[in-house]
C-alpha cells in the first residue's frame, strides 16, 4: 500500500530554500518516492489554507516514507528547509 508524505509550507527565505529544493529530489527518488504535487497554484473552494505551498510525495509504503524522512541523507539537508521555511509535514497511509 502506498504511503504519502504531505507537507504544507511557507517559504520565508526563497534564496536559502533553493539549496534544499535542489538537493531533495535525488534523495526522494533513492527511497522510491516521487512528486505528485510540488507547489503549483491552488484554487481554494472551502476553508482556509494555512501555507501557500503544498507538496505531496508518493512512496511504495509508509515504511519507505518514514525511512526517507528519518534517513541520514535527508537529515543532512533538513536544516536547510527548517531555516528557510515553516509549516507542517505528515506521513499518510494510502488506500
């Protein structure tokens, strides 16, 4: 069953965020992940949107999503994202 990493983020420092954005795709791919949504314009129909940028990654399983998030490769670049943005991240089980 697929696992998804879903993030809503607000980029506070676009220049600093760029180093993270360039490094993360290869790490995602190395864990079998792929982008389903990476930013893009959203048209709100109901409620409020907490952060302007939505990211949805699909992995073969929630275990692989966790392995990606907890990996030494990702932990090495995570401080770049945390310093340049704020938001939420969740791992969600697919159907």
